[in-house]
C-alpha cells in the first residue's frame, strides 16, 4: 500500500493536470506545503501480536512483523488574523454571523 507521501503526491499530480479553479489552486498549495515538510523517522518498532519492542531498526522491518512508532509531529505556529481582518470580520455581509463564518474560513485556510 502507498504511504501518505505517495498518496499526497498522486493527489497533487492529479490536480495539476485538470482544469484549474481557485479551490484546486488552494489544494495544490496545501499539498505542496505538506510535501515540503521533512518526513518523520520512527523512534521505535513494535512487533505485531507480541509485546516486543525495538529501539533500533530491526533487521527484518518487514511490515508484516513490525509497526513503526513515531513521536507526535511538530506543531505549527498558529496564524491569526491581522487587525484589519478582524475589523473586516465585523462588517462582512452586514450580519455578525456572516463575519464569524468569514473569519473561520480564513483561519482554516491559513492553519490547515
């Protein structure tokens, strides 16, 4: 089965080959950003079905016998709104709820 990086690359290749829209361009940029991050290395391995662990890479790291264990991925710094964007959220659409939805959409784009 493909690993996550291979799947991300396949999705990126598929999006780049189709008609482009604003949404597909955003998806392409998100995929590129994720693929640019370094791939994490396992910190240990656990033998399947047995309470056995290895802290150095086993010679037989066949996926049938061993599961790689990882630490939590590094956390990205939160990207908030500028003062102008906060002010814009108040006035967007003339309704308070519209401004909140606008701000939520903008924050999701920046932080995912």
